[in-house]
C-alpha cells in the first residue's frame, strides 16, 4: 500500500475492516479501532464473533457463504468500552481473478453519531457566517442613530422642567436608547473571529468563575449547584471571555427554571468515540431539575428573539450557540419531566 492510499484510509470518516476468506483481519483503519474500542494488535488475535455481537457476526459469515452484499442499517453496536453506538454496516464480498470464491470481505462501519455531528456542524457553520454578516451590518447601522436619539433626548431633558411631561418623556427615550444600545452590543459577539487570536481555555477554571458570578448576581443562590472539576484538566481552543458569557447564560437560565426546590449539576466528560480532525469532543452538560422545556419549544431555543420568558429578549441562547460555533462546536438541549440538559460540544485541545 502506497503512502497516499494509507493516508486516505487512515483519515476517512468511516471504519474500514478487511477480512480474508477465513474471516481473519488483515487490515483495519484507525476509525474502526476507535469505534470498536480495541487496537489493531488486539483485534488481530480475536475471532469475528468476539469482536461483534452474534447478529453482526452471523451476517458476516452469511455474506461469505452466500457471496452477497449485506447492509445492516442503524444497528445498535456496543463497543468494548461498553459505549453504545448507532452504526450502519456495509459488508461486501470481494472476488479475485474472476473466481467464484470469496477472497476478501470488506466491512465499512458508518458511525451515525459522527455523521450527525458533521451534518450539525456544517449546518451551524453556514448559519453562523450568514448571521454574523447580517448582525454585524445591522449593529453598525443601528448604533449611530441611537446615539443621536439619546444625545438629543438628554439635551431636551436637561433643559425642560423636571416635573414636566417633556422631561418625563425624554427620560424614557434616554433609558430605552440605552437598553437598545446594550442589545446591539451583544451583536459584536457574532462578528467573525480571528482564530489566530484564540488561546487555550481551561474549562474547569471558566466554569468555576461563571458559577461564582452567577451566585453573586442571583438572589436565588440558595439553589445548590454541583460541579466536580475534571481531573483531566480539559481545555479547548477559543476565547475565555466569550466562553464565560456562554456558561453564565446557560447557568442563569437553569436558575430561572427552578421555582422552588431543585438543583443544578455541571458535568464534564470526553467523547472518544468520534473524532473531527483527530480531536476528541469535550462535552459540558449543564443539568437542572426545573420546570423543563416544552417539546415544541426545543427546536426554537437557539433562534434569535425566541423566548418563553416574560421579560426575555431571546438573544442569550442564540448568541451562546454562535459563540460555541466559532470554537468549532455546538450546543444541544433536551428536556423531560425530571431534567433539562444543555450539552456543549467542543473539540478538545
């Protein structure tokens, strides 16, 4: 095998296994090793029914006997590390020299979780570019007239009788101009980032700092929040200040969802079952036992100006998603009767 072929097989985003006619492994790429959870040396010592469960092993044997291609769609496959994966498996017999005997079996493992991650990331990347350009332009166009409106209202207010309607109306204009200006300032987080300025961000430190800020700002700090820093000191490549904005947004939302009794848990874990650019994903889960989110609202959570709060602006989660997109990750949310979980996926540094 030449260098180009080896480079392609080792970096392709699907597991590749080549068996001989005796169903022994003669080639396996890194993606297949990662999916199964064993090294090539370990796998070469095992029979096929020790690598795969009975259903998959039987289909491989039948493929060799019947000399027909097999396609196993959306099979629940449990790795040797006891991690369940949804995979589609393609088993193809290979004949050589026009003979009717099977010389090899090619097995392709498609990690559906990995495919979903790529699709999700690609979709969010496209959205992020469009929305960044849109909001950057809007912010520039809105801030200038806002400053003029605020300045004119301040002059009118200062010259009017303090008890007059003119003074009162001017004060409203000033206050609302400031509120709109703060809203427009959040759009700067959506501007394209210079990735050369990114640095290594320690997740443990960023989350701990965010928790401290939330506990000081929110009167409901009687609600317990449990966070166990990861001993592996996980980190990602990004911007610490922007990451803290995301953590604070989601933690505050968790606080707001708890009316009386409840708690918040923050868990950091690593997903080594799928890689992008040879990097594992760090997953930060922020879990609350609050009121939950209705199923019909989950799909709209990260859309701009969507909110279920009476005083909400619908910007926080939208901006948070776009910030995490900048770092090469994304945010997902799920909710049931017991818990609401926001999962932040980030490529590990």
